[in-house]
C-alpha cells in the first residue's frame, strides 16, 4: 500500500497543488463576482445625441404638420463599444398622430425606438408642439 502512495509521489503532490489553486481561483471568482472581461470595455456609458423628430400618420393622410422644435436631445445608455459603432440614424424619435383629429395647436408626446443594446434614458424636451398647416 505504501508503495502505491510513494509511486510518482511528486507528480501526485503537483497535481493536488494545481487542483487546489484552480479550485481557489474559481471559488474567489464566484464569491467576488469576478469577471474575466475588461471592465473599461463593458462599463455602461452615457451619450447625448441630437435627433430629428418624425411624424407618424395613417396611410393616405394628406395633412401637413409643423413640429416645434424640429430636433430634440436624447440621452442614451449602453456599453461604450456599442455606442461608438452606432449611428444616430439607428435611433428613431417620432410623434404618433394617427388618432389626431383637432386642427388647433396641440402637444405631442415623443416616442423613441433604439437598438436592443441601447437604452433611451430621456428625451429633452419630452413633448413637442404640433400645428396642422394644411388640409
């Protein structure tokens, strides 16, 4: 029995030490929420983007509207590499006028669509003035 324990003894000690180091690394990583990714690359970043306001109406609606202001500032969050690659054209800001019946000046609430990895935190201003200028 002793001969089996002493056969390749240093190899067994090395294997046991290596297994202990691997276990300790995984254990510490789990308990401290350790990530192997570079934190500077995945840290959420915030940007301010100026975007034009579009109007959504029903198909065939011939009315023409004036939107004031024509551009707004969107505050967006996302991972820095994604925000660097993204174009401002990928974010759509619009006012839905499909149910608008009044001809008087009214306020329209802004809505926004962005890619799935980007979060729109806020729009400034949150509403725009809508005025029907023809039929």
